[in-house]
């Protein structure tokens, strides 16, 4: 069989190793670059030796304990609510028409960069935002915006809302991808024939299997929510900010002495995320125990709170859809707005002024952004396809360890190793501009490309390859002439996902480029501090459009290519 | 032998310096041709960004210098970059060629020997600079010594909406009363933001028992001098916008707040900013500016070149172009930038001086005579300590 050919394909074994090096090399280097300064290494004064001064400086910063608490609180609450919403939505609505509609609305939100979504949410929910304008003064009586602390509130509620709106669609789509693999129908039939109510049956039998499939994505969400910079800069509090924003401020302060406490803070961020994931893991165990106990008790009552939980899931998903899409619409309106004062629901005049001011520059930056996205995605694609093909030729799937390595870049807080990477890149001298940014993007693009492609690649019917082999086709021939062409649609989807991930990167671009590479995301966030809604509108629209069109292309191209081979569209 | 080596390295050093010696302007121009200058300047204001883009077009046209605007959210980012490069031993070919810089950052870089120079006073256009009348050779009381070149004059003004607030408060006490009567209608950018810190200094100058103490470094007298400022803030903060639990992160964010009707007053360091913002439909047509009765802070904006800049010659060409009457006139044109000029009208050729005289400053810009007295900036040590204290007292909302 095909596997017998593996021995002469020894070169394929190298690709997984290269991939691991690409992923782990920069991360290990970055962590080292963070670890040393935190304990007195790499000091500018030339002194050396072990020191705890960075920790003392870090811990004596006013409000630092609140920052730490904020990171934990906003991260855990937003992840828990997003996960709960996702579970209740699937449990209560999966298979209904409402669910189909929501799925269609929420999928595009996934590709929307965090920065664009956060800015859109701020446009909507601020006291002078669009929601308030639409309701004023006829419903609220407000002639002036109320003095309400909604965006950037010290409790981090706006930040939590923004994170939920972005992470719920992510978890939902990850779950939908996992559902077919766990045989929902069979499980439900068994439980229901034993007399369990629908929701209860789902929770007891389907959920545990589903959760096993989405556990790593949940950890990635948790880690991101605890340590993100892009959403926290827009929606998060400033008195004080979250720990990761603190770290960014210190890393970029002219006072060099602050690098050392920033490194200590970055390690703290890392430890926080690790500890929280551990606690979350024990929480999973506790839930499993409760479930087993409940199963043993044998209670079968259909959940009386069914309708409440269904309503909760639906409202949460609707909230995500309405705020983000509403935000996008209001960004579009602002980008064409002339004068627009509160409480007018729409601008008193429209014009192309903002587009003519920012359009050309946005176009330039778009080219850079796309160049980066395409290059990073192609590198990732080659490595991923190489790894998957190596699996075929060596007859060995990626193990649990491999999955963890893949998820490492998504679970490790970026703020924990990127500053260290910046310091190390500088040590090597030449590293500035496009290349280091490209490398840093590949680290984050590759896992998503792998996750998107692994399923379809492995599901490809190997019998086709066997037939080709009996007809004299080599393994390479099977790969190039059958497997890859037949997998065109999933490959294009993976490319679209990879590009969206690259386009949305903020911290890697900022930290590794020395400010020399501006992307749509870094420009949009730079503008967010100035609060010019028209300029932000133009930039976020361009940003979102560029994250979306590759998906449109991934839908359209296979239809064109396979227009005479309809069977392949679903292959 | 030792001497020989020393002499040899001296020759090498001066050879390396030759094309970046500002007194030999022709070779600077020659070296600059084809260079790319990465100007790290705050990028949160669209009018400034447009102006910098125009400067880029002009220096490309005249001198073949390509100007790239590296847009910062905070000037400190660029300073941090240079510091990191020095730490890594990258003493040439640095990523930052020119920085738009202000007092504290300049002081930090100058003290750490991170700046190239002196170059400013050798620039050909320095002859037009108003050295006597404007604070262009000191930056927050620190002598510039030619390590940074001025390009715009700024003075604190307050922007208000004359329709909703016909009689704006013109002193610290009046402002305090007005805040108490109109809770939630005033705020300032969150220190350590430059403009927010400026607001604190502006209040301090008026409230301090003896403002001349601020011209010397802060010492044992710090608590005594600043006590009235903290008392003022203690009263005012609960009645600020969002009860002082959130602040705008930058100056321009305040314009959006006025336009949205969230606040009635905003501090600005650019007398022409309001006029430009009206033209861009970012402020209502009824917006105006005013200064406090006791005068307001004034200072110059500078550009500096890091010691390890990759394109020093190109950066000097840009700095010199910024001092040209052409660039200064454009910068002062209200619907473009509205920044005050650093040039001495008497030193200019008559045609240029006339062009300045004929400039219509715009509806919301105070003419120089009404701008009143420009107060000197306190020594940077005051700002550093006040920022830290403010953060400790009010930066952690509960």
C-alpha cells in the first residue's frame, strides 16, 4: 500500500521538524529574552548578576494589583460567558432555522480583526455612540449624551462585552466543526430512548464529547482574553489598565529602567495564564464529577429552565451580531459623514472627504498588509501541507504533543514573549522591518492553517490514491495531481483564515517591525487614541474588507474551477 | 604608537562625520539625496499627518529625500526604540532617523547621549529663527545646545463651544467653580499624556504660592509648592467627566467629546487646532478658543536626530526644510495645521514676511496679540514627579 512507499520519502520527515522549529524557535528565544531581564540580566548599565529589583519595581507600581485582578477577571468572565452562550446556543437551537441564520451572520465576524470589532463596539455603546443617537432624544430624553461610564469603565465590563462578542462566534464555529466527529444523533437517540429530556440528554452525553474536542480552542480564548492588548486598548479601563497594557506601556517608555519590571510583569502574565488554565482544568474535572453523579442518580426530568437557557444563548449571540455589525455600519456611516452632532441619528451631510484624505494612504498600507498576509500564509501553507503529507507517507498522525505545540503560540500570551523577541532581534542586528514581522506572523498563522486543513486533508478518500498507485502513479503524482486539486476548496479556506489572522496581528507587527512596517491594524489602533471617528471609520472598513475578501474568493474560485465537476465542490 | 592609533581613529571618525557635518551643507545635501528618513512622530492627528506627508513630497522634489512617517501613539515609543538599540549595541543604522520630541523625552535622550549633534544652529535656515523672542533654545528650561531643531510654536489655549458656554472660566478658581456647577462637563487627557500633564502644570503655575520656584529643579520644596494643586484636584476630580474614573487618552479625543456634546471645554496646545477642526467638521462652527487671564504655557515643538540614525544627512535636510518660510507658512495656515511659526518676521525677506502678515488665521484662532503672555515651562523634574503623584492619587479609580 501507499505506506510502503514511505521509506524512500525520508525527506518528508524533515518538514515536521522544520515546522516545529519555526513555531518553537522564536517563542523560546522570546521567553529567554523576557526571563533574563526580569532577574537582573541584560542590564543597560553593564552591571550583571542576579537581582530581584525588577520585581520590586513592578510590584510597587500604583494600582498594579488591580491590573492583575482585571486581567484575570475580564479573561475568565468573558471566556466563561462566551463558552456558556455557545453551549446553550448549540444545545437549544442546533438544527433549527434560527440557528442556521445566526451561523450565517456570525461566521463573517470571525474573520473580522479584533481591533476593528472593538472599535465598532465602542462606536455603538458609548454614551454618544450610535445606539444612544438612534434612541435620543425621542426615547431617552437626552439632548446631550449622558455622563455614563460605559466604554473603558474601571470594572472592565465593556472589555468583557467586546471579548464575548468576538469569542462567542469563534467557539461556536469551532464547535460546529467538531460536532460531526462525535456522532450527535446516536448519542441523543440512546439518551432519549432511556427517557432523558432533550437538553438534559445533550448536556450529559453530547457536551462532554464536544468539550473534549474544543478544549484547546477554549484555552486559547482564555489566554487571549486574559492577555490581549488590542481590545483592551480600545475598550479596557485606563485607571489602571489591564496588566498587558501596562507591560506595553513600560516596554515603550523612554525610561529604560522600566524594561526590567516590564519583563517581570510579562512573566507574571505568563504565570497567571498558566495558573488560570490549571484552575479551569480542575473546574472541568469538577463538572465531570457532577455530571457522573447526576447520571448515576438517573434523574431524567427534562430541564424546566430550558426556555430560559435557550433565551440566554440566543440573546448573547444576537448581542454579538448586533453590536459588531451595528458597529461596522456606524463606522461606514462615519467614514462618509460630514457634520454629525449628538443626538442626530444620521449625519446632517455626507461626503467623500474622509475617503479622499485617507484613501490613498490606506491603499498603500493595504498593499503592505496583504503582502505580509500572503507571504506568511504561503509559508504556513507549504509547511502545513508538508506536515500532512508526511503523515500520509510515514503513516503516523500528529500526536497529542504535536497538537500542544501547534496550540502553544495561541495559548502563550503574546505579551510574554514578543518583548523578549524584540530585544533579541536587536541583538542580532539586521533584524528590522519586513522579515522579522513576517516570521512573527507565520508563528500565529501556521496553527490556524493547520487546524483548518488537517480535517479535510485526512478525510480525503485514500482509496483514490490507492487506485492511482495501482495505475502506476507515484506518491508525488498522487499528491500533486489528485489530492491537492481535489482539496482546492479547503485549501483556499485555510488560506483565507491564515490571511485574516495575519491581517489582524497587532502586537507582533508592532514589536518586531521597529515601527517600520505599518499594517491596517496598527494604523487603525494608532488612530483610536486620537478618537477621530471619520478616520477610524475609513481605516477599519478597509481593514475589515481585506479580512473578508479572501473568504469570498475561497467560496467563488472552487465554483468557477469546478463548474463542470460539481461533485468536487463538496470533496 | 598609542598616539598613532588615536590619531588614526580620529581620522576615521571625522571621515565618517564628513557627510553629516552640518557646517558643510553641500555635502550634507549630496549625502541626503536618495536617503530614506524615518520620521517618528505622533500619528493620532490627521491634520499633522497630512502636513508631514506634504513635507515628504517637498523634500523628495527638492532634495531626493524620501520621508516615511512612522506614526506613533506615543513619542516615548520612538525613544524606547533608540534606547533598546543602544542596549543592543546597534550604534549605527538605527531604525529611527528623526523624532518629534518634547521636553521630558528630550532631556532623557540628551542626558543619555542618545542624540546626534549639535546640528540645529548650523542649518542654513537657522538665520530666520526668532532666537530672541521665542523659547527655541531651551526646552522645558533645559538648554537645547543645538541637539534639536524647533519647527513650531505652541501655546496653551482652551477650546469651548460658544453656543453652549458663552462665558468660559478664565482662571483656576473660576474653572473650579464652573466644574462644581456643571459636573461631568470637563475633563483633561489622562496624565502622563503630554497634554494632560500640561493641564496640571498650567493649574500649578497659577496656584503655586511662588511660581518662580518652578524654574529650578524640584527639591525639598516639592510638597509645599504642589499642595494647592492637589487641593484643587481633590475638589474638582469627583465632578469631572465620568466622575474622574476615566479620561480621554489623548488631546484630539477631547475634540470628539466636544463635538458629541459630552464636554464643554478642552485644553489644546495649538492655538489654531480649533479652526482646523472646524474646517474638518470635527468641531461645531460655534467652537472658539480663549486663554486664561494669568497667561498660559508656551513652548516650541522640536525635531531631534538619534545618535545612531541611519539617515542623519536626510534628517537634517528635513529639519532645515521645516524651518523654511514655505513650510512655516503652510504650518501656520489655519485649515492646514495652524501651528505658530518659530521664525522672526524681521529676519525674513520682505515677500515672505508679507505672506505671513496676510495670513487669515481663521475664525477660532486668537491673533498673536490676544494670545497674551506665554508662560515658561517648569523644569522637567516637576512634570515627572507630578505625573507620578497624579497616577498614584487618581490613576487608580475605585
